[in-house]
């Protein structure tokens, strides 16, 4: 999505390749979680990412309305 210019938030890429997505205010409808890895054999990494995102959302009392993997 970053390379295609389709991210819905301001973002930029570091020289290391890491993509930084800026925070956005969360509206009353809640938040969506998005995680990804570069290859299929990293499924455990993907699950760990989603777990960390879910824990953060809970700690911030965010209503998770969807996720994208």
C-alpha cells in the first residue's frame, strides 16, 4: 500500500526501508489493526505483531472494529 500511495495516513520511508506511518486521531467508530510480513514463512511473526497491536489497543481502550493482515 505504501509503494502504491494507498495508505490513508501520512507516511514516509527511512533509509533502512522501515515505513513510518503517522498517528491519526481515532474517531468514535474505533480502530482497525493492520499487520504484515514479507513472506509466508513468517506467519508466527505476523501473529505476534497482531497480538502486540491488540494489546496496545486494549491498553488505550480503543474499540477494534477490524483488522487487516
